[in-house]
């Protein structure tokens, strides 16, 4: 329950990158030595991955400093639990490391957000190129091989999870693997840097061409997961439309370029402080910047380094409070923008053009309503809208928000938000 219309003030620290933590957790299977991970976010998606690791027999313990220590000395089985995999889309990321370690595995169909069709074809194509034989049997993929061998692989789409899966499979494959049209998002880089820490040989990190020279084995190591730039951007949008004075620690400028460019079209400006933190000044006059000739501008997503798809929901909520008109063009998932009816119920002026495009006219006075969270980012977008609305907003199905944002209610209360978690 959110009491809107109040400015916030203070400092927030982003948690570890959710989208880096999930593949890195899967990658601990690649070594039988101890791996210690720092800055792992305490979110439901991480808990789901930990449940799968536990089911596989991986030991996990919490260190005194809050880090998590893993040891996959033995693996209990190679058939993943369908019920556990149904809880999270990222369960597909166990395929790469299990294939690297075992001659055969069984991967149930993954679960996850209902934000549109999410192909697994690119993953399977890459595994087959490395020498795996794959068959779909009873809603699961049975995969086997007689030794993975390096290959040149051109991904048919710059898929983040497919890039991560082929990286994890290739680091222990025989010979050299070259991945073309690879994804290069910060979380892909984080995974690659983690693997290098364990002894992997990877060149081209941060580019669309990755070269992996397979090694016989990986060792242990300690690694700190980088800050979540999606969460940082969520805090920027939240601060801008509530007139708040918010400082965000640990905001890497190199992760924020396209995000700040897109938010700049909505009239948001930020300040970089000498200590490396980012400040959102209060009482911003949000004015949508028209394209040349007065044309309506658009904010559209794309593969890194373009504006992230995970932020189109946040940008839509922010645009409701900016003066002018803007098109939000979400190209990847055909269901992600279907939450805008909830913003319309709160008073937003939004036209849903088709499954991928909305036109937002602002500013509109938002009013508190009862809404449901259909996915992680839509839930955060409605939370942001609720903080800017007049009256009380009640958000149901908040487990979706908890999947990606650690203790968001507590952290926002610490900077002045009037938000409470209640039993329904």
C-alpha cells in the first residue's frame, strides 16, 4: 500500500545485478572447487536458482560478510526438477554448465514471466554446434554428447541467455569457440569476467564477437557481482516524477549512457558526484524533447548498448508525468506493454497502438487505485506511478516485484516513502 504525492530524500545503494547473478549462480557448477560470490541480491529469482542448486547437491553457506560460498564437488543428478524449473525462466541457464560437466542432461521447459514468446531455439542451435544431440521428450529437452568441441557459432539473434549458455558450455569444450552476434550487456560481461576469474580463457568481452579457448578444468575463486543498472534506472525514474532529491551510490557511468539518453528525452537530468555516485536533483521540470521539426519522439529498446527492454515499462510510467507526447516502442516482447491499462485506470493518458507501441501524453494527474503486478518491471512501474499518485495505491501480486527488487519497501521507507507491505 502506497500513499502517493510525497517527495523522497536520501541515499540508496543498488543491489547486485539480478541478470548477472542468475547465470553466475548456474556457472558455479563448472568447478568442483569453492566459489565465493559477493553482492548476490536477496530476491525471489535468486532463491529459485539456489533451490535448483540445492536439489543438484551443491553445498551453500553464508559467509560472515554476507557473501555466499558454493561447492559443487559432486552433482546429485543431471535431470533438473520440473517443478523448480517452472518457477523461473533462468533455469535454462543450467543447461550450459551441466553439458560442460556431464555427458547427458535433461532440461525441463523453463517457466518465467508471461511477457511474450521467449525462444529457446538459439540455445539449442549453439549446443548442437558444439556437438550435442538434442531431442524433445515429454516437455523436456534430453541432451547428450561424446565430448563438446569448439566451433564457430553465429547466433540468429543477440540473445543474452543464449550467449551466456554457450559461454558456459564452451569454456570446458575442446578447442576454440567463436561466438558471433553475441550479446554484450553488462551482465553478460559480468559472467565472462567471473569465468575468467576461475581460469577460463575468453577474449572480446564487451563486444559482439567472443573467442573462447577451452581449458581442461576451472578452479575456485571469489567474485563480486556488479551493481544492477536496471534498478539504478528505476530509482532515477522514481525520483524524477516524485520531485525527490535522491543520491544513488555505485552507479557506473559506462552502464548508464543509453539509459540517460532515453530519460533525457523525457526531460530528466542527473548529476555525477565526485565520489562516483549519481544524484537526481529535486523538482525537475519534466518536458519531453521533441524531434527536429516538432515530431513526436520515441524511446525504443534494442540489444546493448541500446536502451534496455527491461526499462520500457519504467519509461512509460515516467512519461505520464512529463509534458508532451512520446512513443514507447518495445520491440522484443509482445505482452510487456499490456500492463498500461492499469496506468490508464490511475488517470494516465496512454494509447496502446499495438502490442509493441504506446503513445503517452502528459502530464496527467494520477490517482490511487487497486492494481495487480503482471511481471517484475510492470510491477515496479506501477509502484513508481503509485508514489506519484494522489491517494492510496494498492499493488497486488507483489511476489513479481520481489523477484527482481530486494526489500524494495524497506529501502524506499528509509528515504521517506510511505509504503507498507500488508497481508491481503
